[in-house]
C-alpha cells in the first residue's frame, strides 16, 4: 500500500511539473477579487453571478472560494465535490486537481464546508495558491475570487495581488463604516490598487450613487485615493430564491432586475478601471465638496 501511495505521489509531482512548464509561457489570468465590507452583504452571490455572466459573455472564467471563514460557493452552484481550495493551500493537490465543472461552463474551486482555522494556512500557503491561480492563463482569461470580508488577513493578501478589487457594500451606515475600514486597513497609501464599488440590495439607483459619493469622498479626503463605481444591484427576492436551490440568479431568472444588474456589472468589469458608472461630473464634484460635511464621512474620519 505504501508503494502505491509513493507511486501516486510521484505521478502527481510529474504532472505538476509538466503543468507548470506549459503554463509559464501563457499570459497570467486576470485576477478579480470580490470582497465584502462585512459578512452578509452579498459578496459570494455577486462573485458567483459575475463569473457565470462573464462566461456567458465569452470570457473563460474560474471561480474560486477563498473565504476560509464561510465557504458558500459550492452550495450556490449546487456542487458536491470532495476536493477544495484547502487541498491547494496544504499542498496536497494542485489547482488543476480541485477544479470542478460548475454552472454555464464556469470552472469552480470550492471552499471547505467544514470549519477552517485560517491560521492553519499562513502566508506561504496563500502565496502558493496565488501562484497557481496566475498559472491558469491557458485555461481561463479571468479568475474571480471570493475572498470573504476585507477585514481578514487572507483577504488583504488577495487585495494586494488583484488586478481589480470589487468591494461590496450594503446601503446602511454600518456597512459603509466597514467598507471604509477595509480600505483604510488594506489600501491606504496604495493608490495603484484598482478598487471598484458595488452597492448591493438598494431600492433605487440614487441610493447606490449616494453611497458611492460618501465613500469616494471620504477616501479622497482621508486616505488620499479615489475609488471607482462599478454599479449597484437592486433588492430582489429572486436572488436568495435562486441561491436556495443551488443555481445562480442569472440562470434561474435571467430577466429579473438583479440578473440584468449582474450582467451589466460583468460587462463593465471588462472596461478599464477609472470610468465610474452612472455618476456624472456633477456627482463627482458633490462627492469632493461634501466629504467633510457628510455625517457618514465625519464618522469615517475618526
């Protein structure tokens, strides 16, 4: 039995070496990191629907659940596979061995359903995962990572490696404070980071724009950088109904308000960071002028 285990181990080492040699020449995949201002704002749901919508729009995507505190992507995609991202972190398997076929052709790296202590997987393990994700260029143009809450060290490392960071916030004061705290903790002094805000579960477009103005104004005033506005997702019960049956909203109810919003956000992710959505120059001027007088902005600056 020991001989068989050794042979299997050696075979895997050879396969990994071959994969690494063939992926070195390929351009790295674009890394989009989706992070929630706090748990429960809908970052996982957004990551799943963005990956599916981008695939439907012609971009080959891999979806990765790197939330070591609350892994939900497998449930949202109706997956039951055994291998997961912790096998890569622990160096038991490589990234190709934990890819599972997901909805609409998306390749999925699920998270560990059972409780995980993130301290089990330190910086070297996380860097191993990031290296292997960047080596997926032959198989996917874009890797969408659900990094969980930006308050955690794991999420901060993914922020540092990301080509684009999609920060998800809800339109309530606590979520705004958490979003600002995440950026202060992970992005202060790092103007090269491309942070794009999505405001989830809003009643109308104007609320999403106002949340963006407050956060952007406070970042400009206190942190010395601006953020982009990717857009908003309206409050829609069909999102949670789709997740409950393990199917993304964009597939279960493609004509719903939320599904259309997900598709629009996915299309914008292909645009160059720097162009804000639905906020004109007048709105931008208001953000800068009123940052100091906004009650929420004042709270941010403390």
